C-alpha cells in the first residue's frame, strides 16, 4: 500500500513538472540576422546594430549583425535574396543599393523582384562643396564658372557608380555644364585631393566634411535635398537654383520577396517602433539624417523609381562599371 502511495506521489510530482520540462526543452528562438553590405563602423552597420538591439528587447528574439562588404553592397543583397522565407534575414543598406543595381548589368539576383523593402529608416542631404580657389559662393555662381570654363573643372567621388558620382552627373545634366569626373577609391582620398586643390568639386555627406567646412578648408554651396536641411538651415538647396533636383542619402531595410506579407508588415511595425526612440534619433543625427519611416509598398516604389532614374543617368552619361 505504501509503495503504491509513493508511486502515485511520484507520478503526480512529475506531472506538475512536465510543463516546465517541456518549456525547458523548447529550442531557443532563431536569431534575427541583419546582413550589412559594408564594413563595421559605418552608418549602415551602426544603424543595423542600434535597430537590432531595440528590436531584440521588444520581440524577445536575438539579433545578430553580419557584415558582408563588397560589390557595392550586392554580396549581402544576394545572400538576403536567397535566404529562407521566414523573415529572419534582413538587409540594411543605403542609396548605394539603387545605384549599384542600375549600374551592374549582371547580378545573381533580381534587385526588384527577389528583394522587397520593409521600410526606409532614415534620410539626409548631401552637401555640395568646392575648393576655396573656386570663387563660387552658391550653385548659380558655380554653374556660371563651369559654363565659362567648359571641361576645365574637375569633380571627384568615392568611385564610379556611387551616389556622389551620379548626383553630380544629374546636376551637370540639369545645368547643362561640363565637368570632368576624377573618381577615387573611397571618400577619404577624394576629400584629400579636394583639399589639396587637385579637384574642385565634391558632393558628399555632411558629416564627412563638417570639420573642413567649419575650418574654411572647403566651402559649402548647397544641399542635395529638395528643401533646406535643418542641419544647415542657412545653406540653400541646390533645387533653389535647379528646380526638381533631389538626391538625398537614405538608409532602409529589405528582406527576401518570398517572405509572407504578414511577416513583412510585422517587421515594419517593429522597426518603426525603434525609430521613435531618442537613441535612434541621436544615431541618425550623428550622420546628418532624420527618421523617415515608410510602408513596405512606399519604400518599394522609391527603390523602383530610383533604379530607373539612375539607369537614365548611366545611359545619358555613358557610364561604365569599373
């Protein structure tokens, strides 16, 4: 009798432990993976880490950042396009995605159909700067100088196919002027040559040349956003001289297009929650940017229009990939 009682007590105890044992046996949540097509330390990487950390706290799911630089951020894009359709692989990128997609004739994925946007996260203007030897104080004066000296002014960039390259090509086309492109392999050598006077013009992110502007080693003459920037309220927009000019930098998040819409909408909501935090706003401001949330469809429309826009620039300027 006592033995039966002990057995019954043991069974009852195990039954009480069963739910806890089942919970303990469940596998840990699969990490959310943020692919970044640029090295650690840049804006893409910093934004991915800041958003990922807050998302992890909100959804209770680990988030890891995986840097896969190379091929104008297209290596990371290809990995995202080929990922599982569970929505656990995200891709943080920037305007470079659309310039690269327009320039590269052959990619291992379809940039419009194999990836889909979740949301834009931030955007900010670039600034048009000149070497002090150029007497232009504004865009109108630069255009006048370029028309008086066709083909004699050089503008630089971080390389063929970047937003700072294409942005000046758009300016040239709209203003009907000629300047010679002198590409560099990276922004640092481009800025160095500009300060040395080897080249005269550069379109660049505000944070990259803020110190040089303040010291007078470079002169800012316009911002690339449609309106003046809150970061430089006294500096005219290029569009004030060339109506319709709009070449902001942006950052956004993509995933594979085969991910179900419900999952994409869920990720959109979670990412936008993080963008409302003061921490994220501070991170954006460090790169001269502000939060710019969109719907998935709205972001996809922007991407589609930009790829078409840059394709037109490439054809008209006869730009070839490096």
